[in-house]
């Protein structure tokens, strides 16, 4: 399957905002991407328990307001809101921490549909080490899987580990991490701190050392070619 790294990186809109949640400083990581499908199809793809594993991971539980869900090998939580064909919200409980996820689906005004995902978390040591890319890169990989599923619903989801270590996968992760670095700087983060966090995020997702991730990012920036 041909994979256009630059086109997929360019399809994402990334931003970071500061806020208070339950009286504590928090950050919202916001990711938006359009898809050439209908609102109805996009909503079904992200809420139907039979379709979610085709682009993300298996999910179990009561997928309705007030119910609880569990993603296999990942987070679980409570479904706190659901407005069909519009938005849903859940708690994101993983590793003893709780954060909050909201997904909105809308008509993009040009015959397609748009998904906007907001992941809000309290400022923590983890945030200070990795910044917005810690969740941003992961969600961007997830929404990439969604794009592949919507375009080719009969094609099995690519193995995420194999993709991450492939040249295209590595280039996508580097590009996404750099995108979240830029979003962090735009939100007011010190550029040096944003860069260090992005390099650690890249190393985490690629399995490389921070030094190797730094070199990879520099090489990518110089060539401008991730395909």
C-alpha cells in the first residue's frame, strides 16, 4: 500500500491550550482531521464496538452514556456524555491517572466530515518530560488508522509495531512529534523546552535513544523529505 507521509501529516491540525480542571492547572491537546466520508459513517466508525478494533484496538463494556468501556491493553473509563452524530466524552483512566477525552464529529462544509479530538490532562511530571506529543503522537497514529479504515474498510489494519519501525512509520512519528513541538511553542512554551520534550517523545515512539531521535529530527528538517 502506498503511504503518503507528507499528505497525512498535513491533514492534521494541532493545537495546545492551557486551562484549569478541578482547580488544578491542565493542558488540552487538540487534534483535528478531515475525512472524505459522511458524518454518519465517521460517527459509526468511532462509536461502533465492532468497527473500532478495525482501526484502533478492541473495546469492551457498555458503550452508552453512564456505561464504562475498556480498551484492550490501554485505557478504560466512564462514558460521561453522548450526543449522536455530534460528540461524546469519556474519562481516560490509565496507570492510576485520570484525564478527559472529548470527540466531536461535524460536517466539514465541503462534502466530507471532520473529527476533532480534545484530550485534557493535569500538568504533571509526565507532561514536563514529554509535552503534548505524549498523547498527540499516539492519537495522530490512531486517526491515521481511522483514515486507512475509512478509505479501505475491507483491508486489515496494519500492524502498529511493524509500521512504527518502518521507514514511513518512523518518518510519520518524527513529523508528528515536530508538529506537536510547533503547537507547544505556539501556545507559549519555551522553544528549548518544547524541543527537548519532542525529542524524548520521538524516542519513546520509535524505540530509539534520545540522541538518535535528535539526529533523525535534524536530518528530516534539513532534507524536508519524509517519503
